[in-house]
C-alpha cells in the first residue's frame, strides 16, 4: 500500500467535539431553513408532507415529500434539510414509482443564501411543472 501509516490528525476530532458540545445547533439551523421552505411551498399552493428535526439527535434533519403523477406514474420529490458546518444544506431526489423504481438526478445545495435557495426553488418548479 502506497499511503503508508500516517500520523493521526485532529481535525475530525475537533469537529466531533464541537458538535457534541452544541447538540441543539443542528436543529436550530434545520428548523430555520425548514420554516422558509414551508412558507415557499404553502405560498405556491404545493401540498407536502413534513417530518421535523429531532432535537435529541446529533444527526437531526427534516424531510419534505411532494407527490404527483406524471404519465401514469407516481413521482415523489424528497427534500432533506440538514446542518453541515453550521449551514443548512438541501439533499433532494426525485423517485418515479415505475417498474424500475427510477431515480432522477439528485440535487445537493446549500440553502443558507439566496443563490442556493433560488437553485432549490427552480428544482422544485421543474418537478411541479413536469406533472402538469
């Protein structure tokens, strides 16, 4: 093996300790971003199911599910919001309930700023319009 046996590094340990010392931070970040997305979905009259962040978990995240039909197949947009490095991140995927259980391309984007939020809204709009 060419990589040999490296000396231990401390970066990951520092991240783990920081997160351990601030267990509610992830849900604060996730909840704030989730409130924004809920208001956008409601404002666009898009029906959705929402599962909130678990404050007791260091790996808390929220999830939104938007369902629709297209060409006789049920499609589900899944949006998971998590906190990474003190910023909200959206992990999105579209699943088509067909014979193959097709999965469309995923989207991963930060949504702490307007640029990332615009990207997510365009992704959602494309999904909504694909069922029209």
